[in-house]
C-alpha cells in the first residue's frame, strides 16, 4: 500500500477547493524557483571561473614563477601542494587514530567528548585558526612565515574532517566481522588494524581526499602563517615564506593590470577544478560502495 | 587495553587543538583585554594612536598616545551581514529542500542535489572572486537602484544613496549563497527520512501533496532545520575571504543604509594586520587577537548549540555539511 502511494500519488478529488489548489501550485512554484535560483547561481559561478579561467590559461603558467604582477604560477602551484602535503602528513595519522578511537570505543565518555569537540572545531572560523598560527607559531615560536606554520594551521582545519569521516567509515563495517575476529581470539589491536581498517580503507581515503580539497581551497589560515613568495620553495621548513594559489586569486584580482587579473583567473580555475574533481571522484567512490 | 589508552591519548590532540587556540589567543591578547576593558565591544573606534610619538604607559600597558580600540562597528557589521544572509538563505534553502525531497524524481534527485551541494565545496576565495568580478557590478548597476526606488520608499534603511556596490547587502547576498547548501542539504536529508506513514495519512485525509509537505513532513523536520540554521549561522559569522572581497572593509563606520560598506570581525583581522604591525607597542596586534578570541568563543558557542540541537534534540547523527 505504502509503495503504491509513493509511486502514483492518489489523483486529487475534483472537490478540493480552488484556493487550496492555487496555494499548493504556488507553493511548488516558489519551492522550484528556490532550487532554480541555486542552480543558476552555481552555473554562474562555474561560468565565471571556468570561462574566464580558461581564457587565462597557457603553458607558461606552469613553467615560470610569478614576476611582479605577471609571469606564471609555478611557485604557487608548488606551494599549494607542499602546504597541503604537509597538512595531510600531520593530520592523517592523528585524524585516523582519533576517528578509530571514537568509532571503536564509541561508548566511552572520552569518545563522545572528542566527537563533540571535533564538530565544534570544524566550525571554528579558519581565520581564527590562521591568527592562532600567527600568534603561536610565527610570533611566539619565532618561525616567521613558513611552510611549517602554514601546514600546521591547515592541519588543524583538516583534522576534524578526517576524524569524522574515519569514524563514519568504520561504522559502516559490519559488526559480524568484528565478532568473528574476536571469537578467533584476536586482540583489539588485531581486530581494528587487521580487520576493520582494511574494510573501511576506501571510505577513509575518500575522506582524506576531501580534506585535501579543503586544504587546497583555504586562504585565511595561510595569509599570516605561510606568507607569500614569488620564488620556488627553498626547502626550509621554517623562516622562509611560500606562495600558494588561493593567495594569487585574492591579491591579483585587486590589481589594476590585465596580466595580474589573468593570473587570478587562472589560479581560480586550477583551484576550483581540483576541488570539484576531488568532490566528484569522492561522490562516485562513495556511491559505488553504497550501491554494493 | 593498552591499545585503547594509546589511541585515546592520540585522539586527545583534537581537544588539545581547540584548547590551545583559545588559550593562546587569550594569553597573547591579555594586555589588550586589560587595556580595552569591557568597553571593547561597545566603542565605535579603532585607532592605533599617534604612531610617531613615544609610547606612554596607561594602566600598566604601553600604548601609543591616543590609541583606543573598540569593535562596535565590526559587531554591527558581522551581525547585520549574517542576519541578511540568514533571511535570504533560510527560505531559499527550505524551498530547495522541499522541492528536492518531494517534487524531483528519485533518480534525478541524487544528481541535482549533488550539483547544488557542490556549492559547499567551492572555496570561499572563489566566492569572493565571483562577488568582486560580477555580482558587485550587477547589483550596483541594476538591483540596488531598483531596490532603493521601490523598497527604499517604504523602509528608510533601503533608501539610497546606493553606493559603489561594496557593502552590507552584497556581503549578505554572497554569504547567503555560501550557507544555503548547508541548510538545503541537511533539511533535504531529514525530509526524505521522515516516516512515510505520516505523509500518507495526510494524503489519505485529502491533503494535497504540498499541504502534506508543508503541514506534516516539514514540521516533523523542524529540529533539523533549526540545527542547520545554527550551523549556517556559525559559518556566516566566521566567513572571511568572500566578505573581505565584497564588503568594502569599512573602518569606524556604522552602516546608515543597506548599501553602505561594512566590515566583519573575521575580515577585519585580515585587512588590518599589516597596519597593526606598525604599532611599536604591539597592542594593535594583541587587540586583533582579542577580536579573534571573541570570534572563536562566539563560534564555539554557536556550533556547540548547533550540534546539541541536531544530535541530542533532533537525533541527527550527521548532517551533510560534515
């Protein structure tokens, strides 16, 4: 019965008052318009970024470094990957470990505290994390603008994402698997590392990819921790600033020069394309697993 | 057992990060908190003082003569832009969620939802770029003069002059677009997961599909809606780059109409650090840290409230917006 109604809603009896029909139709029209507005905005943003970005793309962007208000983006592309790699290097082991803890020991009080605080930490504005990085690492730690300060700030942003996605991934693992492993005499450690983690690995990797997308798209936490540099990274973890793509978007769009604006559009193209590709990939991986 | 303890200790890095952020900001900004006092949040002036004079000592804190720090204009700017964003985003989010949950066929729903919710993944600096390049010209040339002539006749706050396009309403519009998907995604999930029996009962009683949605299914998801609105509120309060690029970055200025330039706490931290570093006593930088502290405490409260509403009250284990 329930299924029948869902598939073919009962035809409205003729006697429904005209006013009610008008209100209902208008309601759907308004709701549909809301969705349409959202879709149009999305298309508009994509249009601006990809059409103008594509016009600004050329090979020299990937082969030369920034010179004043022109040149290429090689330094920024390298910097974005160095900073994100650093952030993941720090946040993946910590995030996965805490995700394991709040999933596998989910009934302990400490786990619920961490779960709650992870959600709160997601909501802390990224500029607050950035200013904390500035105060604690750049100033107090004396590292100046540097890869280390930038990566640690980004890692704080990624950490709760990875923790929560790891938890959700592990929760998808059937309890039968755990029971079977325990009944064979395996310890907590064997069960988690040998059974649950491999089963949840694709979903955990998806979470890590999404965290990578977040870190590539962040600007505010890096402005006063990583600084900016027109040159390639010199390999030092501290005391040397580094460029990154989102800074190029923010700074070069404000310049009055066409060459600078082109750099901003190109950077926006690269960042947005990267972030969207990761999100679409993650969606397909999750979707394929969900259907299985 | 040792494995559990070891994991628990590592997991402690999350609370530690949160505590470290608040503690560091509090300790660092302590001289500023001491000097500014509670008047910090009600004074409407941000003045580094005479930077060419010798520092003087007031209340045991070294300052430049004439220095005074107050962030009323930032609080007003933050609250007003967030309010506008919510006023725009909640109805649009609810409408989109209703339409997605009920009017779109199952096989299309997944794709359309995914497309619209991709907005959440777009970096905020890209929203800022979009706002700066196309929204500001569009609004200032077409929409703002129209609004000033129509709504502006009735509500003085909407009357002209319509300014340059950088301002409160532009910031509100861009913020709204950034938070709509949070509301739409979380609510759509809740609507789809409402028990079908209630809806069927309403239909059996002769309600139209819209009435069943509006009067039965939607009220059933109201806790999720409130929680999602808090999440969106938290995001809007702390949004930095997009606001920075479209708000006009007003200093010591309270908006007289909806088109006036503003600044928010988050954007101000970015726009002012360079000039704050000119203050040899360092008090300006510490006052910025005080802003960050205020902002972090507000966002912690808002987000904690959102999670409590969603998880404890509304029984939502996880919203789409992580």
